[in-house]
């Protein structure tokens, strides 16, 4: 009886391919897992150039990360992103299986690590909204600290 189960399993693998671990997660993240994703953009977001700088900043910040593009997006939309990946010499893959969606809300690209990083947030719109809020207070606070330090040094005669 075990031989029949092994034979059935072997035939199923030959006909349908090997079973995928968490197929919905792999469909969403273009063949990888959520824990490896650093940046996620939808097909609709790739159609415009609004997030080009966020994509470029992500690749510059993480030189060892790779990019997976959804080939259903179309080469016209992918061209500027492919150019940035090429200029920065980042490895990339284009997947075009029917397994990955082609609706505007489906994933258009993911920037990934080879290992688990569990980064939050990963959506490009959330990261782009978060960046100015983080940078502005630091930029304003730093000169005030420098001025205070300068005053203390002057007062103490240092």
C-alpha cells in the first residue's frame, strides 16, 4: 500500500509540479515569503513614476538585496525600474507565470533579502509617508543640539 501512495505522489508532482509551501503568500510576494520582503509595489504603482526615488533609495540602502519584477506589468512600466536596478548593479528576476496576478492591485515588484528580515512596513506608500516624518525632526533637532553644545562650551571655556 505505501508503494501506491508514493506512486500517486510522484505522478502528482510530475503532472502538477511540486507542492508549494504557503502558495498564497508566494503568489503575493512573487515567489518568495513575506519575511524576506523589504519593499512591495503594486502593478498600479509601477505605472507611474511617483515611487521611483523610494525604490532607488531602498536599493542604495541595501546593496545586497535583490528585486523580483512581475512580467505582467509590461516593459514600458518596468523600464525605469530596470534601469535603476541595472545602474546600481542589483540582481533582479522577472517572473511571468500565470500564478502571479496581473490585476492593478497585484504585486508589481518586491525588493527582497536572501534571508528573513521581517521588516515593517514594506508597502512603498507607507515607507514614503514615513520617511519625511522621520527626517524632519532629526534635521531640526540637530542644529539646536549643536547650538546648545556650542553655548555650553563657550560658557565653560572649552
